[in-house]
């Protein structure tokens, strides 16, 4: 075997070592991705197991699984964060609703809802601020404050829904949409409170 042939064989061997079979590499990547998805799915399902609206919890908190894993404080923070996002969207929707789109009774309910959701958002922001700086020495007091604020936020959103308790056929399409959005906010807030209770039980 001449030197040229030997060099060619060594080159091919080096290429094979540095660049394994593409299909095998892809298969390994797919397997790793599948394991990662399964692991993240387990994290979020375990976190959401304590909530009342589990499917909504998994759907909205799935993106946090990579970071939160089995950390109760991070899941509680995530629960409040997604509730804040939806509550802000709800307030924007209420602000865009024109008086001409709804009846007199609905206008009163919508006005009440705006005030209730503003108050709810304030309590949610206070909760998120505390969840970002939990302290072992202050933990019990912080948990007490958080439970008070999230419970108040949930009550506000539930009270908003109470204002629309009449026959669906009497509702305008605008109010039906608002009621659906308010219901989702209330459910997210309920989930956030459940995640907070789990954090209080688990501790830091």
C-alpha cells in the first residue's frame, strides 16, 4: 500500500470519526429530544396536579418547565405571571368595549368589572414582587401576605363574573366574549393560589 493510499484511508477514517452516520446522529438527537419532552411534561404535570383547572394549568405553564422543574417557588411565580398577562389583556378588552355595544345592565356590570380587575391586577403585582424575593426568615409572613393578596384577586375576578349571572340569550356577543375571558382569568388565578399553597407546604 503506497503512502497516497494510506493517507486517503486515514482521512476517510478521521471523517468517519468526526462525522458519524447522519441518520444515527439524528436518531440520537430525536431520542434526547423525546426524553427532554417527557421529563418536562412530568415536571409541569406534577406541578399542576394540585390545581383545580389542570388542563389549563398544563397548557399555560408548559413553557416554564425547563426552568421551574421541581421548584415550587418558581411554579408559584409562573402561575402568578401568566395570570397577570391574562388580567392585563382582560383590562384592555374592557377598555375597548364601547357603550353602544352593550345594554344598560351590561354597562353597569362592565364598569364594576373594570374596577375589580384593576384591584385584582394590583394584588397580583404585589404577589409577584414578593415571590421574586422570598426569604427564609420571612417565609411564613410572606406566605400569609401572598395568600391574602391572591385570595383577594380571585374574589375580585369571581365577583366580576357574578355581575353577568343572567340568561345567556339576553347577552350580547361582546359580553359573552368578556365573560369567557373573565372566566379564564379567574381559573388562572385559582391555579396560582393552589401553586402558592403547595409552596407554603413544601417550604423553600
